[in-house]
């Protein structure tokens, strides 16, 4: 081991350089090829789940939990990824999911294809910066072409037929595709219930997606209100309350305790009875404060003991206990109530208003849930998902999230492009044509970008059991001959390549974001030419 030694003022040796032997260093082309290899490995895993005929992945966590999904963001998030560039692809998919909510598989496939094309250009001796600049120019051309050929989809809260067709496209590849009409309608109704169409804004905080094992996917319903996985604290309390005025509490029904450590010694029966009377008086005082405020129902974040529960029943005050924080907030938003931390703060103006609160029971085990309907803030909604097991419910929730994000994107920008690889083929032809007008070295990178765009229709054709190259060549030549940007891959074998006839749409926002995010990530990766790995840290 090589090391440089020096001595201090007492003659003791000091090691100055030692860590050089504990590093692995890759530079230049070797580092870039290592990055591209890692990206291709991730892309090849996820490519087979693209499109309506895409396959699902089964993911098993270290503690044995099973996830079955074809959602790109979920697959990448649950994968054990160690390579740094592979982690960047995971973050890329997450960015697309956070910003747009759909197209998480497509963005990773496109980024992998761009890096694959970049590898061939690097082998030909083209500098990475020139490749990155060429990709950037090509991306601008592709985005302009998308916006030029995008169609405006008219819709309103009364006319949702066009929205239904767009959401069907999103759900076509999901586990819920057998009842995708029902799920499409639920997603549209949920988003339009909370959307502000004048401001083109959707508040997802007002939409809650809950699930319960049992029944089938067809039993999934949209509740105009809030569903809470709780029941009344006492079985003799009424299972239905009309014109409810809710006291929403974060304080428990129990006598106040000192904040500091304390000890109470009871040495006689009289003292015990005195303590019991004190507790009872405190409980009655709390219940009276609730009733004085005008409340006829209590929702409490904490529990309360049997005595408090019995007194609530005697005073005809229905109550729900152990309601979680997020659910409590949603109830407060939906009923226009205020969350009250102390009984002394209760007043009539802080109570939540709901037209009907009822217990809903289902299944042979008679499971019960609480439904709060006809709320003061009628915009809050809950999607209640049913399914045969937990995996189906989890995947149905992910599918609904994607569908609702698609509706939100159309509310924000109601322009669409056409799916089935039609948009990618159209942009590929436009970029290749633009590359012929450029005399500088970037023309090679632009042609490579055009070739990378073909990766999406190739993957769609391959996943549909078609001959990828033949299908792509046919679609591309037909688009070039007719100038029709709506021609794509007929994945469902309906006999037509025109995606408008098949009602296969993609929001313009989603496709544009895919192009921009993939290009930005690839530019960043191409500019990395030095990797230093600390062996001590990695071990």
C-alpha cells in the first residue's frame, strides 16, 4: 500500500495520503459506457410493461410483502437498485409521477433509448457535449411539433364523453380494464367534483381513496362525502344521524392529568369513591360542554374508557373514537368544521355540518364503516374500492390515481395528442427532417434522437405480439406518405391504425413532459465522465 508519511513536532509519523488505495476510478468513455449499461438494464426490465398488452411484474419485498403491478413508478420504486445512474432513472420516473401522474413507463423507455443511441455516437468519436446539444435541439423540435398537431378536446361538467375516452386509454393497460368504463366514470366524477374549472385547478386533498378487502372491483363506488374505517364507539348508539353537528376533538374524554410525574396514594374506600366521583363529574362536565355547543355527535382522535362511553350513550351523544389525524382533517374540510384541542374552546361556530352520517356494513363478517354524506363542503369525495384481495385493491388504487391525474391534466390543459406510438413516430419524422437542414455535427445527434423515439412504438408492437420492425416500418411509411400524425400501432388488433378512430388519446402535458424530462436526464448523464467509488464507504 502506497502512502506518504510526515512527522509532527514530536517525531510521530502522520499519514497524509492513504485513501487513494481505497478508491476505484472510472474515467472518460469507460465511465459513460458503465452508465449506459446500467440504464439499459433498468429499461429492459420495465419495457415489457408498456402499453395495453404490457405484462405485470411481481415484486417481493425483504419482509415478504407481494406487489403485482405494471405501473412504471411503482416498479422502479420497489426495485432494489444500487447503481447511481439506475437510481437517477428511478427519480426520473418519480418526477413524472409527481408532476403528471401518468407516462412513468414511457419516460424511462425513452431515456434508455436515448442513452443507447448516445453510446453509438460516442463509439464514433463524437464529443458528449455535442451529443447533448443535438438532443436538446431535437427535443425542442419534437415539442413544437407536438403542440402544432395537438387537438383541443372540449368538455364540461355536463358533457364528459370526450374525457371518458381519454381516461379509458389510461386504464386500458391496468388491472381494472375489465370494468374500465365504471372506473373511468368514477375518476371523472371525483375530479370534476373538486375541480375549479374557472381557475383550471384541481385540489387532490379533497379526494380520498379508501379500500376494503371483499366483494369485487364492480362494487367500487364514489361517495359524495367521507368514508372512515370506524364505527360508533358503543353498539347501542344509533347507526344513523341526520342533520349532524360534529364536534371534532383532538382531546381525550378523560380527567386532566398533571404534566409532571405524579403519584396518588389511595388508603381508604372513601378516597377511592371520592376519586370516582371526581372522574364522573369531569366526564359529565365534558359531555355538557359538547352539548352546550350544540353538537349531536362527537368525532375524537383519542379513545375513551367504558365509563365515558356509557355516559355518552346515556346522554344520547353518538361518538366515534380513534380517528386518525389525516381522516380528522378530511372530516373537518368536508364538514366546514374546526378541529378543537380543548373542551373549553368548543363553540357552535366550530362545529362541522353534515346532512347524514350512517354506518355501512358489508360482507359475511358484517364489517362496518362510517359514511359522512351531504357535507357542508360538498366538494369533498371518497372513492371506496372493493376487491378480492389486498394486491388487487392496491393496484386498483394506483390505477385510479393515474386516471384521476389524466383528468386533472385535461382540466389544466385540454389539448391531446394521439397514443399507440403515433405522436412518437410523427415527432421522429419531424426531427429527422429538421436534421437534414443542419450542417453542424449536431445533425447526427438529432437523427439519433429520432431513432430513439421509435423505441416506444417498437416496444408497443413487441408487447402486442406483432413484428416490431415490420409494424414500425409500415406505420412510419404510411405517416410519411399521407402526412397523418394520428397513425400508430394497432395494439388491440381492431383493424385500424388511426388512433382517433380507436379513441386512443394522451394529454399533451404528459407527452411533452416525457420528452423534456428524458432529454434533461440524458444530457446530465452524458456530461459525467469521472466516477470515483470509495470502497470503504461502499462496503
